[in-house]
C-alpha cells in the first residue's frame, strides 16, 4: 500500500515523480494507492491502470490558486493525513497487504498516515532539511517564509510526536543522498538506505554527439532564478573567468531574473550571457546536446534533477559540493566547489569553469563518465531495482 499525497502524470516536480514511481513499481507488485490525485486536473493518470487500486481523497479546501505556497507547505495535508489513516486501516482490515510505503511528500516534515498501523512501513525516499548556508546571507535577496518553515523542521524532529512515530515505526528509511544522515536523528541512522528520489528516463540517457565546432565554449544552466540556485554566483564567476571564449545560456525564470540581468550588464557580460526563459522540455534537451559544460551552483539542493539530465546528455558538471549534487556528481564526472564565502565561491567557480573550458579532452572524458554514472545509478531502471530490493527485504522480514 502506497501513500502519495499528490500524483499527476502531467504536473511537475514531486507529483510527476510520484506518478513515475507508482507506475513503474506496478509492473512488479499489486498496489493500493492512497492520494489526493492531481492538484490541477480531475484525473491523475493512474485511473484504470493495471495492477493499481486507486483511492483518491480530493481535498475539501483547495489552495491551488496560491501555487508556490501550496506546493511547498501542503496546507491540505492535515486533512489528508486523518482521512488517509482511516482508509488505510480499513484496507488492512479487509485485505492482505505485505507492506506499507509512504512515498510522498518526500520532505522530512510530513508524518505518514501509515505510521503505527499493523503492517511493516517503508518511508521515502526523503530529502531536504538542509541548513541555510552562510553565503545566502551575502546574496542580494532572501526567500522568506519557506526558510522560516524549514528552520522549524529540526525542532519538530525532536519534539513532534507524530514525526517521532513516523520515523520510529519505519522498518527502513530511504534517503535520497548520504547528506540526509546529517539531518535525521542519530537513532534512525541504522535504518537508512540510499535510494535516489529523482531519476531520469532511459530515453534521456542519450548518445554523446560531436559538437558543432563553434569558437565559443557553451556553458548551460537550467533552474528557477531564485537565490538558493546560486545564479548570482555563477554570473559573477563568468565575469572572472580567464578563458574568454565562453557563453553562458540560462534557461529559466524567477524572482531574481531582473536583478541578475542588470548584474550581467554592470559586469560587461552582454555578449557572454544569453537569457532563454522558460521553454518546452524538448528545447532543453536540445540545449544539453549543444552545450559543452553544465554549471549549476545551487546552494542547498536536495536532489538535483537538472544536473542528472545534463549528466545523462554527456555533459561535465560544475556544482557545489553539498546536498544531492555532492552525491550525484562523482569526481570523475565534474568539478565540485566547497561552500564558503561569496567571494571564495565566485573564485572557485571561475577556476572550475576555466579548467573545463580550456580542456576539451577533460570535458569529453568527464561527460562520458557522467553519462555512465546516470545510467548505472540514477536511471529509472536502476532506482526501481533498488526499491524492489528494499521491498523484498522488508516483506521477507515480516513473514
């Protein structure tokens, strides 16, 4: 039995990722799925799916008009928690269920409706809970409310009785990357297993193509333009690069867009920074194929979906040695810079970009290594195999 707060084939982020997990797991197991379904549509894509018994608990009060708040805070989760717990008890009373799996929300702050039931529980893959790095205070903007909420997470881990039951009752806690061991309480660590929460489709692991031989090295970044993505640091690093024949292409929009555009102008980067905005995913995939380097110095990234997509396309990566990217990007796939002061990180990013921009052989080798790492560790085939191994272990222990 799987609990997944939101599921939607046509949405983005966690809802779409939950859909991928559930449909792929349904090839190997018969599933009960308890969910609110789609936030945006009447159907979520699981209706009538073979091997899935779907129970949709639509919220009585919708917050989809406040999209960012709804996605981050899940104000309807309290109602869902109690309704889903009641439904799950009824299912267990009337049917044989080998294990329960709390799949989503993947944030550490949401207790599971399945905790405390008479059935082995798996939680995750979970992510998040990272502390705000000091460099965030040096940047021009902050991200307000969501950081206040996140600062409360560690306190709740210690004192919230529902969260303590949630983790204490779990047979296995699946963590998206090793950094989560620094977030969870020590007594839970022996139950932790690394299973990436984000994966790329097999079609995204594309053959590496020869570049068009242009004179400029193309550096690509794909992200929301918000402070935590480190886009300001990247622009300042481009201005400090010694290797001159480079161009940075930025795909995405967000609250920092105007500020960063003016910053690029002040730094004299009009001919080195190209603003692409939001484009269809097909265009982003084409951009990966044309680029030479992927750079995303996100400061507190729990997973790193864009980085995995770039690696799948055979691009070497420049990123920060923290969170999900620290795990995804091994030393033979790219260059990771340490968290530090704003000036130090700008210098380190510039040095990393210079190293890759000036060495085509290094780019090709790291790109090939990145592609193989994604295929072996972060493709859907790979992560589903890891999940099924956990299922078999937990279900076997309960018999």
